[in-house]
C-alpha cells in the first residue's frame, strides 16, 4: 500500500507572508491541524497546531506575526505518493511528526497524517477484507501509539 492511496489531496495552503491568525482560522474552518506553506507552487514549510501554540507561548502576536517566522521548515520531511505506508509511518515516528506533505516532481500533491494512517489501519483490520494487510496495519497503529505517547510526554 502506498501513501498516494490514503493521502488527502485537498491540501490547504497559505503563503509565508500570511499571519498565524489567518492560518489558525483556516485550520478551524476546515477541521484540520496543519496547513502547507507554499512559495509560489513550491513547498516552503508547514504550520501545525504546535507551531501556533509555540508562537503564543513565546509571547508572539498571531495577528501580526507572519508564518514565515514560525513555520516548520528546517529539515522538513516529505514523502512521495509512491512511498510505502510503512516507510511513511516510520518517518513520522523517527522524527516525532504527525503530518507529512506528499511531493511529486517538486509539487505538493497531498498530505498524510497519522490520523489518516490510523483510519486506514482500522478499516483494513475491521473492514472484512479477505486478506487484510496485517503487517502494514500493525506498523501504522504502532506509529500512532508512539506519537501519542510522545505527545503526552511533551505535555507533561
């Protein structure tokens, strides 16, 4: 199973000159937890809920601070639509990230989250498939569990 089969293609994007408050409103409106930041059509970074919390905790004003100043961009991890789900899950755990932009030929074509991997794994295991992909499902669920544990450790 490849990332392209479960990724979301309706990627919400913003520009580096947009302010955090606008990106936060977009997240709330669409019920998402990350927005991809583009420079033209190229990936420049990603803003997650964690980036917004970090900005506010540091005393930044989300109504005036541009996302370029606080987005995740250093060593931004991406995968291609052809990446195996197991590899994507392992990237997420090793880097402690919950969102992976999917880039093909230099263009953002989707995004996969740990929630997407968990949903796929649950459907795969409980959906009555004749031959469920037990290995990949187990890896995806283990990755989700590890990331959740890390999230709780970080909040403590």
